[in-house]
């Protein structure tokens, strides 16, 4: 039995909660790096399974706008926490 067949990623039409697959994947990775989190920690922050999160990052699952928005909220919350910490 050989390796599993890999299918090329196909573009997903916008307007269905998913857009710009590669761009969203990169944004997700960038946000996680800005937060200094592991994939497991980021998955926990977003309330998704670690294996699902890993698939988002490697591109075998499409990153929905809702997930990207949740990641942006985690980043904003982290930035706000840092600002409060600096003031004290």
C-alpha cells in the first residue's frame, strides 16, 4: 500500500465564509508567531482540536473567516494585556 494520494489545493470561492485560502493560512501562522504560541496552545485558544489546527496551517483544511477573526481577537486581547502590564 502506497502513500496517501495528495490532491492539489483548489481555490475556494469567496462569499461562503472562506476566502483567499493561502492568504488566510499565512495570516493564521503569522498571528500564532506574534503570540509566541505553539500550535497546540493556539488550538486551545481558538477552541479547536490540535490536529485540526495543524491542518489549517499546512493547508489541508481551509481557514474560514470566522476562525481567522477569532485568532485576531486572541491577538488583540494579548496586545491589550501587554499594554496594561507595561503601565503597571
